[in-house]
């Protein structure tokens, strides 16, 4: 089974040209397989979350907290949904023709790509200057939380740390999206120079054939990777126990009880500073 | 790159006696099979060793694909009917003379004796980068060598280029669109009929194909309805060599008068895009108007709106404008018959 496509350049060199669509089917299959496996596991899982009594006690001792706590500001939510729409257009325009639905997809694809790129640029600036930039990243400091979450997944009641603003799964997913998203956007912007748009004068000779090949293959690999990642993301977004997070991405806030049940107040303190949770409704 | 050799690559030759047998072979070999009609396009590919099929399915022995039959005031032409037979058929000459004119302008008499109407409408593009074995978009690569700053692209598209700028080279295709023909396709799931306008597809839809045929399907016949029988026809082809060449641009027009004005019109231009380009905006604009110089000039100007030229094919814009103008005006001299 071919994973990559090769072609011969006019100078007789063998150069990469594309990824094989077998990888698309692989990613689609992996995404669906993960979905089925996780859903099956969750039917029987002994996942331990903070006990209701413990949450009750926390809520009683945090009466000073607002009833609604802002989790995502309007700008962050707008970015998320614009990016999601652009991502769906990109995936459907890229892969519907592969599965047999033929239509003129290129123009829709590059326009959606520009929207995605603009939204990512906005997000980087917004997160750098207006949000707690590091709250979404994972690093060695998260190892205790990782261990604790793993043990909870297997039914152990451990006192280890809860997450800050973003659950560990969110942060790992964000890391994967950063890698694939930036790869697909960076390569896509160069590939835009090869198609007719009102934006650039076409320059198919910007790179040599072998470099273009790597560019196309990177774009393809990131693209097929995003198929599996988006399936996983949508799956988690609609899972009942994760619905409170999805709802917060629509409404912007979570309840005080959700805040105390799922987060470590010391890692995501409410009330002061740009990195801290604010009562909903305040800017 | 393409190197013409005397010996073509080895393959298994199949000569089925029926369409069903041919379809079974195509279903078995899929994309590894090459369909051979007259062989004029296919043999190029084989001798260049750019296509190395495992199996060649020669349709020459299938009698049901041959011949022209009258049906419902129109015609049904078997896909394997030689172009010469189309040219000489009395009903074609009497009622659908535009097809006779178009078929007679295909290549040379020898080629028309061998070439079939199914092959002529289904032939691959003549882009010489693609035919030369360059690894372009259409060949599965990631670049159009004909759409680069230094490309030789005199024959290429001025409309609807979508990464690839190759054009459809058929002469009979625009005539069939003008006649509102239907293409009969058979495959493992049975028969389907598509309008001629939907038969050809551009690179935006599928950059590696020229038409809707799947690897396991055959074009078996072309049905020409009687709706445009006896209309005022015009066909003109401009080419580099008058005796034998592909079109630089060709135009086909079928016009039904309404009194002294144009009542109904179908105008089609080929070799300006990857599919025969029907000029619906021009048709709409000229209906109800007299067939005179003023209408013709307006039609020509309208026809070329939106054209995007490459480095060497800018001449196609005035050429197409004038061909459409002549077709609408009905000038003598464009078409000729034997």
C-alpha cells in the first residue's frame, strides 16, 4: 500500500508529489475506531470525579464566588466557531471529491483556508496579549495531573491535582491542533501561490520541485491528520459528560458548581487579573 | 519524458464480441484496462509508453456499437461508428448537417476512416506537456507546466482553467452539444444517459479526467433528438494546418428562426476550455433579434467576456469573438462539405 505519491520531475529526479488517499481512509478509520472504542469504554468505565459531597463542601466554602463564571470571552468564542466553520469547509472541500462527490472545490478551499489563517493569527495575538497564554499548554509541570487523571480513569480515588482552566485532554488536543493546524496553514499559504487567485501573481517556480513535493505532502499529512482529530473533537463535544464544556463555548460561562467540580481553584483562581476567571457578564 | 518507440509495452489484448463481455473485462481490470476504439489516441499513449495497461479492450468486434439508426425523428449513432460513415450518412447530411461538417473537419480522410465518433468525443487532451509525460496535475502531479511564466501555451485554455489549462480538442463535441445530443453509457449497474453538456468535465470537477466515464463504463451510443433537425447550422474550425490538425478554436451553432428574427439558438465553442463551452449568455442575448451584423457583433463581444489569457494564447480571444460573430451572422465560407 502506497502512503506517499512520487513523480518524476522534468529533470528526471524522483520527487514527492502527494500523500496517498489511503492515508485519508486510515485517518477516517482511526477516528471512528477511537470514537467507538472510547464510547464502549465509557459505558463501563469507573472514572472517578470529585465526589458530590466534596463538591458540596467546596461550594459551601466558596459562597463568595459568582453563580456564573466566565470561561470563554466573546472574542475567544467567535474565534473558535469561525475556525470550526473554516475547518469543516476545508475538510469537506478537500475530501468529499476523494470519496466521490465531485464539485469545483478549489476556490472554496482556499477561501476557507484564508479565513482559517486569519482566525489563527487573531487567536495568537488575542491569546498572547489578552489571555493567559500558558494556561492551554502542557509541560513537565502537568505530570502529576496526568498521573492523577490516569488513575481516576481506572477507578482510583486519588487526591492529586485537578485541572486549571483547561482539562488535560483539552491541552493535549490543543497541542495536536497547533502542530497540524500550523503545518496545514503554512503549507497552504505557499500552495496558494500556485493557484489562480486575485491575491497573488502566480509563481509556480517559488520552490524547486522537491521542495514543492515536501510542501504538498506536509499539507496532505496534516490534512488527513485533521480528519481524525476533528472526529475526536466533535465526539467529545457531544458527549454528555463533556457537554458543560461545549455549552461554555457557546454561552461563555460555567456554573460555580461546575467550576468547583472540575477545576482546581488554586490553578484557576476566580476574581483577579487577566488569567483568572471572572464573573460572567463582566468585561 | 515521452520517447516514441517502435515497440509498445506488453499487454493482454481482449477483443470481446459484445458490450456485456467488454464491461466484464473493464470491471475485472478497472483502471488497469485501456479501451481501444479507433486507436488513434490510444496508440499514441502506448507508443510513448506513458500508459502501460495490463489489458487492452478492443471494441472493434462489437457489432452493436456500430452503425447509425433512425429513432424518434432523430438518430442513434453507435459509438464505434467511423467518422467517415457519419459524414456520408444521408440523414446526417439532410437533417443534422452540422455534425457532418464537424466530422468532416476531423483530421485526414485516413484518420476519419479509422477514427470513431465515440473516440473523437472521448479523446484525451492534446496538451503537449501532459502528452509528453510531464508529471503535471492531470497526470497526478502538483503543477501545470503549461501555466508557468515560460510555458509554451499557444493551444491552451482561455476559460475555466482550474490549475490545469488543457483544452478539449474534439470537433464533433461542440456539434453534438449544439444538437442537444445525449450520451448513452453502459456500466456494471446498467445504462445511464447523460446530456452532451454533462458528458465532459473540467479540471475543477476532476483534474485527471475529460469526461464522466468511469473505468468500468463504456460510451455505447450517441442519441441526437429531432428537436434541432433542419435548423440553420454553422460550423467553423480554425487550425494551423488546413489539411490535418486539431482546432485552435472551433464553433458550432444551431439556430431556429422565428420570422425574421432568431427564435432559438444553441452556440458552442471548443478548444477554449477543458469542456465544450456552451454560450448560454449569448444565446439568451440573441434570441428575438434579427440575424444581422449588429447582433453578431454583440454576440461576439459577449462570448469572450471573462476570458483569461496565458502568455501565448491571447490570439484566441479575437479568434473566438470573430468565430461567434460569423456563426451568428451566418457568414458563408466557414463551413464546407465534400
